[in-house]
């Protein structure tokens, strides 16, 4: 009974928080900053259209719903993810989880974003200037990062909670003005994420909720910019359990996530994953209300190597305007 009360308390709290920030940000759509935090770096999640906030588990879950960290089945769980994003932007992220048994699970995570080669310019007001600007060459120290500490615990056999505390930064160089003065555009913030998971125990049906990127505003010159606060609610079920209830090695998971954010209107992510023989996984997904992204697909392979459980995953995401996106990851459990 206490677990149910706690669940409903968290549901109400997360819902109120999301609605409050939604009201504040009605006129701020598309104007949030540090949006690199919204890009999925997981091939598992991306292949399923990012409908992953309910089924994410182990160390990788800290990038989605930190409550999934409580499902870590081994003492140690490590993941390394690489994403070749659009416009020559590259993401490298990873996490290491330590399962403390009845005391819960802790994890350390990092994310590094390489924005590629960016050239700096400054205004040239001289009448003889043909272009109106001065080429200042390549910019240095351009990129973004996130370093986090996570904790999750199963309150009961069905209910789990988790949270992240992260230091998030973005280095965007500096502005050079005509009088030679400069303004530094680097910024750093303390960010919080929180999530809950509830497994009903029926046909592996579970649902969860998260609130991500909770932080104060960043002020650049005279403008207060919000971080991309996002509230997600989703559910997942093993469809194959209705057809072949005795099947244990084969699992067909259908997941749906509903996303509400201060940086765009509501979205729905839909994904499916078919695991067979306990070794191979095939995934596909679709994201609604997206101008660039649409469908995605991927595969994964799980094996045991020298006593270590090794997973290799890959995903392909179709982009309408930019080059298509490829992701790959390695996951070790021991």
C-alpha cells in the first residue's frame, strides 16, 4: 500500500512539474538551449524510435529513465556509445554501473559532443570591405559535455525510482566586436533528472515516467534561455506472451512513449523489438511530429566472451534533409 501511495505521489508531482513549466514556456517553443541533451546516443533506443523510456535497463538507462538502472542484473555494467550525427557532429557517451544489491545501484556517466570544424568571423565595417566580415580562422574549444552521477533502487518487486545529477556544459567560443571587445559564450549548469518504473507483472506490461533536464535558466547577454525540459510517459508490453505464453527465449516488445517538452510540441514515439534465441535482437521504430527524423531500424547481438556478457548494437535513422545517422554501441556486463 505504501508503494502505491508513493507511486501516485510521484506521478502527481512529475505531472504538476511538467504542466507548470509548460505554462511558463508557452512563448519559448524552439528557443531552449543545450539541446544536445535531447539527441539519443543509444542504438537500441534510436532503432526503436526512441520509445525506450520504459524498457531501458542497466547502465544505458541513465540517458533515458534513470529508474531503469535498478534492473541491472550483474554486479558491473558498462556501456560505450558512438553516434555520427548530422552536420559532422559526433557524440561519444558512456556509463558504468555498480550494483550494490539491496542498497540500490549507482552509476557514473559522461557525454562528449564534437561540433566539428567551425570558422569564426567578426564584423568589418570598413567601406573597402567586399564581404563585410573578417575571417578569424578555426575556432578552438568548441563542443559540449555532460558528467553525471546516478542512483536507482527497487522499492518493491514491481516499483523502482531513480535520478541523475549532472554537470552540463557548452563551449561556443566568443563574440568579437568592432571595438575589439569580446564576450565569452561558454556556459555550465547543474541539471537533474528523475524517473519511475512500474512493472505490473502481467505479460511483462510496465510503464514509466521521467522528467529530464530540470535546471535554472542560462543568461546569455540579456536573454534568459531555458534548458530543454522534457516530460515523458510511456508503456511497454511483451506481445509474444499473449501468443506463445510458454516462450522464454523469444520476446516481442511493443513500446510507446508520449513526450512533452518546452522546446517543441507533443510527440509520440513507437518502437518494437524482437529478441530470439536469447542472442539476436531486431528493432524498428517511428517518431511523430519531427521535421527531419522519421523511421529507424537496427539490430543487436548478445554473446558470452571469457566470462563477460558482451552486447553489440547498431541502428540506422532516416533523415529527410541531412545525411542519415548511424549509431553503434558496446555493452559489457560482469
